[in-house]
C-alpha cells in the first residue's frame, strides 16, 4: 500500500517529509491535549497496523510513561489483554478496520475512567471527497475500507460511550488534491466556482483551504473524546 501510494497516486507532488508534515503535528496535538487534561506521564496505547513509525516517535518523548501497540484488527476481534491505559491513539484505524463499532467498544474498555481517545480519519463529507467521489486516487481498499461522514464519526464515538471534547477538520490538502486531479485530467463534475478556485493563484487557494478548516469541511478529521 505504501508503494502504491507513492508510485501510482499523486502523493509526491502533494507532500514532503511524512515525519514533518504528518507525524510531528499529530504528536504535538496529542501531547498538548494530554497536558490540558492534567495527565502526567500517561500510559498510551497505539491502535494501528504494525509496524508503526509513530510508535518509535512517541517512545522518544518524555511526555509518556509507557507506549504500547496493539493491532487494530486484533483489538476489534478479541479485546485488550493488557492493563488499562490513560489514552488510546487511533490514526486512521477506523478507516481500515472491518468492525469499527467493535474496535471502539474495546478501546473504551481498555481505558481507565477519564481516559482519552484520539481519532483521525478521512471523512466523506469533506471537500475533496465530496468533489471527487470514487475518482479520488487516495481512497482505495484495504487502506480505506471505510470512509465515514463527520456526523457518522460523532455518532460512533457517542454510541461507544465516549463524550466528545474536540471535533475539527485541520486538513491542508483538500484544494491541492482536487487541483492535482484536475490537472491530471481526472474527470470530476466541477462547478464554475470550483473550476475558478482550482485555476486561481496560491493566495486564493490558501484562503479557501483555511475556510474549509474553520468550517469543519475539510476531508481530514480530528476528534478527541473521554471515557
């Protein structure tokens, strides 16, 4: 999947260092949120598809007491066999797992009372997903077996017993993704307004992307919830 993403999509023209542009901002988000919640040296569970480059990054920080990893499919099917933790991190895990409701249920049970869950996901209600639909080169199974709306993610977390603390869409690539598809001749039903945005200068594109972020209309969602 990583090879496909780099060789057969437009990935290289849209991003630089994955560490700098993806992992570092997510790490700072997690650290700052836990500090605001008054958690000192929290024990953290990363729920992901191993191996994970993010685990090593978390272990290098003095912010966390212990960093554990569990495969998302294993947690969804069997529950957590270890001790309860203070926080769980699901970076696009709900996009990949075959039973997202069971995964969230078992994540809830793996947390101490007052524990925090961090979720990131692509959302079908965001700009580039809405415009491109099935033509989006970044939406393919099994890497993306699910693609929920933002309201759908709200509902799933609430149904699992969590109380939402943060819902945002800080995505930065919606306009670039649509523009790159447009420039590569991908047929998408763009309105006159959307075509004007795609053909506009960088300042207008940046302003429109900022509007998408502030209005929760980007296709990348970030949620924090508490047990």
